[in-house]
C-alpha cells in the first residue's frame, strides 16, 4: 500500500513538487551544521541588523572574478538618527567553498571544520543579514528549522497513541465508561484550543534546559489535539466492534485490551495516516504561533516562530525586511504538507472529495 | 413546542460540560508555581484591605478543593474578582467580549457569503480550470500563518497609510457623529477581518464543494434529472438544500477555530478583544483574569455550537422527527 501511495503522489504534479520541496528542506536541515556558514552560538555584537551580504562576480574593472563580498561598516546618519551600514570597499573577501571555518560537531558527534560556503578570516558572510544580536539569520534559519519542522511530528507521535487508546476503550466498553470519557473529551474540546495552548505554555517553569522545554512543548501540543482525534476513533470503533472477527476473537477468549489493540484499532489505519499527514501542518503553525508570542522555544535557541518575534515591531521590519524570511519558509512548508495530505486522502479515501 | 424541549435539553447538557471545563482550567492554573497575588502585592495602589479580601475570597490558605468550591460559588454569583491592576474582571470582560463577537460575526457572515457560492461554483464545474484555481487559492489561504499575514498587512498599512495601525477606534472617536463612529470602527476592522477571512474561507469553500459533489452523486438527484427537471431546479431546489445542512454543523466548529485564530490576530493588531486580553493576562500571570476569560471562551464556544444545532433543526426536518 505504501508503494502505491508513493507512486500516486509522484504522478500528481503538485504533490511531486511538494515532495521535492520538503525533501530539499529536510536535507538542508539534516546537514545544517555543514551548510550554515556559522555555528549555532555565533554572534557578533558589532554587527547587529546588518543587511544581507552582497556577492559580486564582476570586479571593479568589469572582469569576471571569483565570487567575493565586502564587509559592512557601521555609520551613523545624523539627520535621521539611524545607524547605517555601508560596504567597506577597501578589502575584498573571497567566498570559499568546502573551506575550513568555525569548528562544529556534525550531528552532535563527528567533529568537523569544513563548511559548504564560507569566506576568509576577517570577512563576514551574512547571506540573509543578521538579527539584533548580530547572529547570522541564514544559519539560524537552518538550526531553527530543525525544531520547527520536527516538533509537529513528535507531537503526533505522543498524541496518536493516546487518542487511539482513549477512543478505543471508550468505544469498545460503551455504557457509563463511554459517557464519562466522552464528556471529559468534549470538555477539553470546549476550551478554545489556542487559549489552552498559551496557558499550558505559560505555566512551564522558567529554569529549564532547552531540551526539557522542547519536550514539554511537544507534550503540550499533543494535549491540545488528542480529544478531537479520540472522538473520531471512538466513532469508528463503534462501527467495527459488532463485526464478526471481533466476535470470533471474543469467543476464543482474547482479553479486552488485546481485542482493542490487535483487532479493532488496526481497522482505523488508513484514517490515522490521513489524519496524521493532514495535522502535521497545524502543529507547525501552532508551534510558530506560540514561539512568536515568546511562550514556545526560547532564546538563544532558534525556531522559525521565535525568529519572527522581532517582526512584532513593525518599524523593525520596514527597514529590515530580511527578518521576515522564516515566515515565508513556514508558509512553503505548510503548503507542501497540505498538498501532500490532500493527495494521500484522495488515494486512500476516494469517496471523499474535499480536494 | 418540540423545538423548545430540544433546546432546553441541550442547555441542560451544557451544564456538566461547563463544570468539567472549570475543573480542568482551575487545576491547570493552580498547578502553576506562580503566586496568584504576586502582582497585586507589588502594586502600591492596591490597599492591604483589598489584598486580604482577595486572599479570603480565593481561600488561598485552604486546600485546593475548598478553593475550587469558593471560586465556583463566587463565579455563580457573578463575582469574578479583580485583575492585578485592581480593576474588576467583569468590567474588563464586558468591554472585550463584544469586540471579539463583532469581529467573529463579521468574519463568519463574510465567509458564508463568499465561501458557499464559491464552493457551489467549484462543485458545478468540477475539475474545470475554475475549480483548480480555487483549490490552489484555498491551499495558499490555509498555509499562511495568521500572525505572519497580520504582520505583512500591518507593514502594508504603515507604508501606504491607508489603514489605521491597530486598535478599534481613533483617538478622536468620541467627538465623531454616530455615522462617523461606525465608519471609524469599520475602517479599523478591515485588516483583522481580512486576515481571519482568508484563514477560514478555505475550509468552508472546500467543505461546501465536497458536500455538493456528494449530493449531486446521489440517487434522488439522478432521479430528478431523469424525470426531466431543469438543471437549475435540480441544483438549487434539490441538491443545495441537502448540501447546506452539514455546513450548519460546521458553523460551531468555525466559531471555535475563529476564537483561537483571533487571539494571534488581535495580538498583532492590538485589537481590544478577548484573545488579546487572555494573552496579556497570561503574560502577567493574572490568575483571576485568565480563569474568567477561559470560562468565557468555553461558554462562547458551547453557545456557538448550541446555536448551530438549533439552526440545524430549523432547516432539517429529519432531525426534528428522529432526535427530539
């Protein structure tokens, strides 16, 4: 079945483009340490809000040259009281590929020094400018993407077992168990989800390490979505539980938990796959919204949402539009996931024509 | 008469739901290690007497079950306590809830006015270029993060100067005539409404299209066609009525989604609504305000679903016969 789905996805023009785009994004995120010109912790306080580096391939004598860039120097515009940056044309800095730069540990284990793209010592290469602390936006997008693009999947892996089991038990046992469990799920659904999200995020204690915080945000995201999913599973279990194979399992004396987990829940597989692919983007959006408000992933860690936090000051953005790049990346990633999700649904569930 | 009975039954069902909601919210908030009166204590304009009254009212020196009982009792009496600035929570809510309702109502009306016809058009011209174009546009609409779109529109407003940046009213609002005031509010609403409209239009249009496609495929539509009814009669007299009904159920969900989506939009546009209120309350760890806004959000959501259900029994006679 998996092969067939992949083939259908590849045959659809939009789905194919989406698969390629997502493939490229995840590839870049996997090799982030190598692709990024700077490491995660790099910051140059004298270089706050530097615009993207200009790369030249034609030199001042109109000759073709190896690509090079100039550093920016800070100046002060007395009239408008603004800090300005201009190119320091006195020294060329050539762009080097696969050259040695800042040391890092590839995937956290293998020590390496070579970067895909970097410049000579003393030169600064900011492909997408820098932020308020003089950190390279391009590098941070790569490191932040690792968080933004995985947190949704992780939340799903926490949420789906809970939802499946909860819905399974509620639907199979029925009666008073069902009523109590479903009332509770409905109550969770009655709280506007974003309200619940920000409240849960705000009660997290402040002294946590970034890994702890990341894991707790995953759990919180999962806590928001399980109820709706459990309800749908329950509905499906209700229709499956009267089927003959369930009766058969019962008559040979299988335990109730075994019947639920081994016989009933596998019947919901195709629904689960569709629901999962369709809900990844909404978790990416939730995380970015949460981090945008400052309640999600915290500095100095990057995520696409918290990088956009600086966009809250619109004066900031008017002069420094490069800070908006993470927003476009969220948009592209979510769009690609949506297209793939729609296509998978069409393949697995030909009757539904929502797309 | 039957309808009234049904409505009463639904209202009674909402009560246990609200109790569970309040229990969940109460325990989540009390789980937090924050001192609920910390801000109040630091505020020099709050007298010692008020502090004492709050401690007693919340029963902070007693076990958590007693605290909950105390809270529930005063909530039923309509006493929601005071915010960390010393204002009454109920006044604050009264000021903000109408604004959020105004915003969401306008958005729902607009999405229905635009989304339903677009859904019909897409279904009637299934797999045509128009249908494909609409699918692409709705995909794009679904993928833009609301806060990012809001920021982009804000930049647009600043650059062009065509729209006010944030708020709901201008500074000279009170000096304007009634018409001027209405126009002023409308002017401020354009950008937030645009964001939320784009967000919720996509889902509605797709659902309408899917429903109508399903109905057009059914036997009675084939029969209506076979007996020679005009295409217009088939679509607008037979198919549409049945395709609309599931949409009404969706109305409740849409309202829920809007309440959540509105929070970020309100925050970016500095719109004085419930979403921004709860955000500010959370950031200041203003417990009374958080608790009250959570309850209000839940009540609004449950009411929204109730209204959708009532509309449904009015439009769909089958439910009246079977369910009541």
